[in-house]
């Protein structure tokens, strides 16, 4: 079992520079290959109707084919959830 959570962060009062700083730091965070999961996700809430989704995974768990499927499924699920 993989304990995977999407971290939801309040970015309503943040500016573009704050978002870029967060994304740069999150993308630079090193994965520990001895601990799962080797994937991270964050949802930055910009407003009631605007969100920014961040997904990062270690290259060892995905190749071009599997990453394309993962991104496709995430986008599909996200759109279904928010277009209900």
C-alpha cells in the first residue's frame, strides 16, 4: 500500500512570485529512494474557481509512456470532479 496524499495549500493571498518560489522549491526537493511514495502532488488554491496542480515523481517510477497515461488520468479525473 502506498500512502499518497495530495497536499492542498491556500494560495489565495499569494502573488505570482510566491507561486514560482513554491514550485521551484517543491520541484527541487530530493526523493529518498528508500521511502515511498516516489511521487508528490500539491493543489494550490488560488481562488474559489482557480487551482494549480503540481505533480512531481522520481524518474525511476515512470517512463514516457506511463507518465503520459498518469497525466491523462489526472486531467480526466480533475475535469470530471470540477465539472460535476
